[in-house]
C-alpha cells in the first residue's frame, strides 16, 4: 500500500511562500532552526538558516509571495556554518540569559547571539563565544545535571564532548572506541546524553557519570547501549507533561525504520518504511500540557498516537498518526528538513528545505500534481503520415546543411567576449614540490620533479560588458601529463583587470605522450541574461618537459630507426642550420646554447625515461636525418622539425614505416589478450573466495558447528592469490597503457609522412587523424578504427567512379589482419594520388 501511495500520489504541497536561499550554496538538516529567535511579543516564528559558505540569514515568512523585506538579516560569518539552534527556547521570556539566544556552530568556535528585530530588519549582538581546540561536529543544549541554567554540549569530529556553561568550560571528555561522530540529543527525564555511533548503536551517558569520569584516567563507559542495526539519521526526545507521571520517549529515524524507545531504552514500537527517509518532525503531540486528544496519555495505545511528518528521497512528505499513514503529498525537491510553523496566526504550516537552498512554507492541500497519467487508448498508427513527416524532416535537414556554411561564417565573424592565453614562463626542476619517492613524475638531473610553469590569462575583450558571470575553465592536458588544477571556476570576472592563474604541468616518466597540445575550454554567462557562450583555445607544451638537450649522446650512434627529409625550399633558399631552427628552445634553456655551440649541425635530446633521439644536418646542407633509439621517439624529432620548417618545404623519399606500426599493433592485440585472461583468472578466484565465505558463515551461524576442516587456511590462501592476481592485472594494464601510447605515436608518424609525401592540406590531415582515432587509442580503438577506415575507403577514398550509396559497416567480427589490410590500402591510395571527396551524409554503424 505504501509503495502504491508514493508511486501514484496525486497531491502536492501547496506553497504560500517560497524562495531560494543564497546563490549555489549548500545546506543540511542542521543548517536551519524555526522559532521565536528575536523574543518578540506576541511570539512570532522566524526561520534561521546558516549555509556552508558561512552566510547566516533570518526570514519572516508571510501568507503571500516572497518579498525582499522578508529577509530580516543576512550576514557573512566568513567560515562554514555547521549548525544553528535556539538555546534556552523553553524558558519564559524575561531579561538576561533567560532569553532565547541563537547558537551558531562553526569549525573551531560556537557563537551565541542575541537577536533583536526592528522595522529596518534584525541585528545580532554577540552574547559570548566559545573557542574550540578541536574541529566541531554538532551540539545540543539542556539543563544538564538538573540545574536551573541551560548548558551546552559540543561534540567534536574525533569524539570529544565539551560541556560549557556560557563561555566557561565545565569539563571535556573523550569517548572510548570512537570512530565517526553521529546524532546527539539530551534526555531531560533521565539527565543523560544519547549519541549514535558508527557501530549502528545508541550509547546513553548519564551526565553525572560523565562529570565524575572527566577528572579520572579511566575510559568513559556508556550506561546503556542499544543495538539499532542501521545508520541513524536523526534523534528526537519527546518529553511528556508533568501531569502524566511519565518521562518521555526517544524517537529514532534510521534508513528503513522509525523506532520508539522509553527512558530506559526499551523498544515500544518499530515501524518499517518502504522508502528512504531524509528527515522527520514530531508535531501537535501536546498542547498546553495535555495530549492532543484532550486526555493524559496512560495506555500504550495512547502513547503511540503521535503525529509525525516524514520527508523521503522521492520528494514525498508523509503524515503519520502513530504507525498509520494519514496523508501523502509531493514536493518539487528532496526535503532535508521539515517542521511546522505558525505564520500570521495560522498554525500547522509546513516548512521544507532542500540541500540546494529551496525554502518553502506550504500546507497539505489538494492541488493535483502536474504528472497526469493518460489512460486513453492509442490511435491506430498511420504509416502514410509517418512517411510524409519523414520526407518533410529530410527536406528541412537538407535545407539546413546548405545554409549551415553561411551561418558558420557569420558566427566566426563575431568575436568572443573572453580571451584566453596560456603563457609558459619556465620549464625545469620544481623548487617547491613535496618529495614523494613513489611519485610517477619525471625528474631532472638533481632528482627534483620536472614541471612546466605557465600563466593562464583570462581577459574580457568586449568593453561594453563590465563583467562576465559563472566563468568555468577546463584545461585538458595530453595523456601522460598531469595537471594540479584542471577545473577553474569563478562566479564573476570583471573587465577592469585580467585574471591570472598559475598553472603547473608535470610529465609521467614512463609514458611517451603522443601529443603536446593542451586544450582549454571556457564557458561564461553574459551579465543580466541567461545567454551562455563558450571559447576554445589550444596551446603546446614545451618539448623540454619531456626531453632535455645533451652534448654527448652515447646511444644515438647505434640508433636503428632513421628517417631522411630533403629540403626543397628552392634554389635561392638554403636549408637553415639547427641552431637557427631551435633558437626558441635556447631562450628557455641555457644548456641548449652549450650543446649547439659544439656542433651546430647536430642536436640530440634525451627522454625522461633515458632513451635518446636527435636531428642531423647533412654536410651538403640539403638533408635532415631524424634518428632515435626507439621508434616512437621519432615522433618528437619529426614533428618538431616539420613545425619549425613547413610541410611544403620538405620531402621524404623513405618508405612508410608500416613494419614498425604493424609490430606495435601485434603488441596491442597480445596485451589485450593477456589482460582478458588475467581478468578471467581474477574473477574465478573472487568467485571461489565468495563460496568459501558463505560456507564459513554457515558454520558460524550453526548452533552446533562442524569443524572448519582447514577452511580458514583455504580462505587465507585464496585471499593472497587474489591480491597477487590483482597486482598482476594492474601491472598488465599499465603496460597496455604504454603500448597504447606507442601505437598512437606510430600512427602520428605515418600520417605526418603521408602529409609530407602527398602534400595534404591541414584540413585533410586533421580529417585523416580523426578517422584513425590517433588520440583515442584505448581498449576499444581497434573496433572503432576498423569501422572508421572501412567507411573511409568506401566513401571519401573510394576507388570506383560509381555514385556513393549509404554505407553499412559489416557486422562480422573485426580482426587484426583485416585492420592491417585496410591501413595498407588507405596509405596506398593516398600515395597514388587519391583525393578526399565530399563528406558522406549517412553513415550507419
């Protein structure tokens, strides 16, 4: 019945007053308190809210729409607010400490304010402040020790209870066997504190026991322990009137139950919930010292007859009378706090708050929900109408594709209002990096971590815009490069001064990054509008982050991977020397000047992992030779040389290195197979471990258990095998990631040589890189590349003159031999002069 009620609730909470508290602020159930915080006469309830951004606000709701004047106070306390609550709220209104005061808990202090309200709003006067030596979690107040004054008990995150009388510390004590803090409340009838621990229990400490143990070296022991068995979400103590002759009840909200316990922690009732609760509140139980039915509660049935509001994670609010459901309504957000409030003399209004700051004063009305279930029978499908609609839609798409280039040209003329520039300052060993022997970062000659420091400069280019809102920047480095701060967010960017953010890049020592490009994406909102715009920029990391120049290469003479480029700049032009080409590198590294000074026709570099590569200029001055110990090392030398010259000024007569590329593809397939077998072995061991666990649990649950028969030895052995297999799987995955980088760099070398040999323009070069997924080499790369190259050969590089038709990628399983064949055919057609045709419209995978 409860599931049907929640799933098909047709009623919604009717809002009389609502607002959104703050701007992108967060709250929890302890961030709000409802009561007569300013001691007004006659009493008028206010809503006090503190956010994790440190803002304290006081609202005076009304039976109308929200107005700005309803917020009586907004004050920034400069640090997150953990809890707000009234202190002394049960005392009569008089002067001095008997007034209702507002307690505001922060990380290292508890401030108690006296709130006063005038026509212009509310003001705060600090009554006293409690400074804490440990980080606080929550607090509660009450007449501890059956005294006349209200004391405060503060619980820290590491299990210390500190009891204060105003700003005077009574005592502090550490709880034993403490791990994580939980809910806390005060039982005034037994003069004890009830605390929920992480062992899914309730611990009861009498105040006299805590005070006596405070000055003792013995560990404090709870006077009573109640096993709950579930995570406790909230605790509330309900005190009976003095005429009843009884103490009260402790109501406990857990993930799946609502439990009721008496003062001796004996369970009176337990109600199972078919949903996940988020908050609850007891209301209208006693009025003027009598039961809501007009009688003093005596029997158990009367004591169970209490009204409760319960909020759920499915945005529902349920009303219980005892253990029976009386009403269910739906809100537009998930409530984290729910309570009753009296507004302008109207009692029974409901206050709800979400974790994002949606605050509403509602009542349980009968307004129908907007989710209407349509039970009407469906009409018969008209296939002719579907066909005509499809034709119209296709015509619209064709029309848009014809007009799209013109629209794009118009949009490209509009300038972005945000200018992004990544300016590199230096590249060398870090001086302020925390030393970590397990760090995977590359290191310099003295052993410090190598890093490239840069400045990210954000500037508002449009002078008509004074500022931009919600500026979000995402910096995506290439694989193999780590970044300390990848996401940058600013609520407002003013036009007067540019924003400068320091950025630090670090390379991983065992990887060969296949690219040095850094992509920067930024989004921003125009002030006063809901218009969002984006800006995209690219930058290139300095080569010195991955390799450093060396004067005497030892391995380069034995390099087996070589490529020769011919300079074809013309008769009047001569091939520039290496010191001229790499002049910019010398400006950022003084070592380069010494290296080039010894031999201006030879320059060598050493990778962070120890391998070497270099560039040599021929004696006649017309040829450059690029050589490396490892094949993937050719990419850095080749790409750097071509970028410093021009693809039209160089040629290459060497054959494409297809043998090396196919060897890396074989390694790729072999590594994938090894990982698959290792994962199957790990899954088999995990299944065996679970089977042994179940058998052991059955033995332990049996009243007369049979002997273990070495099951404990078997489970320990299996556990060690799982650890060993998991470590081996992690090692294989790391090796596979390195092979993926090798495949990516090999593809880059082949495509760049195709660009040089076939004189491809930049657009065709980038299209070819996209079809081969050179920067997305992962476990699914072979499948993606197989289908992509097949489509490319059948469409844009089709050898026939027939009209192109819709291409469907064959469904048969891809294999390595076919992929090698497709790559060979692709390169052969380009080398024979094939040109890219018009992009195809429909591709089906």
